[in-house]
């Protein structure tokens, strides 16, 4: 790992257990924290976010070394592991807390996100329109400790086996050359 300063990416692609499990595998990713962003509640909890009234999305905040992995690669991984065409849902997870969103930290990230969405749309990667929200990063609320590294700690849990594991494996397959050394 280089000694360059880290940058942040904040992404919402459905359940944060899935996105955390996928992104933590990539070389250059220093840390992945599950949490909440994009709502109006000043102190969101998992229970409140799941009820759908806080306006927050389940997100992961990724600290990464931009010398090792660039923001565009993170966005490519993001669009690989979730469906950006389903409004307020990922599979059976339904509600605004599961929306597809990119919370940018600067104008370069905003431009990169908008350019990638435009490119994927022009290429016709999906048959439906991309509904990913692109918004400025707001207050990040770290999720409760029991959500951290949930998949790693609960690989035999039914949701983890049925939903999280396939997304983590898809990332491993598509980004095999970009994985951390075991």
C-alpha cells in the first residue's frame, strides 16, 4: 500500500451488508464502513431507517488509496454488483433505504458519476433506464457495530448465503485482477 492520502467514496446499492462484502475485497480499499446518508433524521438507527421514514439510504463509505484504485474503478464495481434500474429496491429489499445512489464528495466525483451513467446508458447495458441518484455527500452516520463486517461474521445466515454471497462472488469474478492478496 502506498503512503498517499486516502479519498472517500459513498455509495448506496441496496443492503449495506452486500456492498461492504463486495468492496472490502478490492486492492486499494483501506476500509468500508456501513452507515446511513441522504435523509432528514439527525440520529438515524437501523430500525428507523428500515421503517422507511428517515429518508436515509443504507450506504457504504469507502476509504481508498487513489494511487492503487481510482474512483472510476469503484464506480464500475458499484454498477457491476447491483441493479441501478430498480427504483427504491434491490431484489426483495424494497424502500427508499435501498435506493441506488452515489453521494459525491467533490465536483470531480460528481462529473465521473454523471459521465459513467451517461456512458452506460449510451451503451445500453441495461434494458431499463438507470435511476441512480447522484447527490452531494451529506452527514454520514455509521451503522451500529453489529452491521460491521456482517457477511464475514455471519456467512451461514440465510440472507448472506442467498443475497450477499452471490454479489461478493460476482465482484471476485469480474475484478479478479483487482483483488487484495489473501
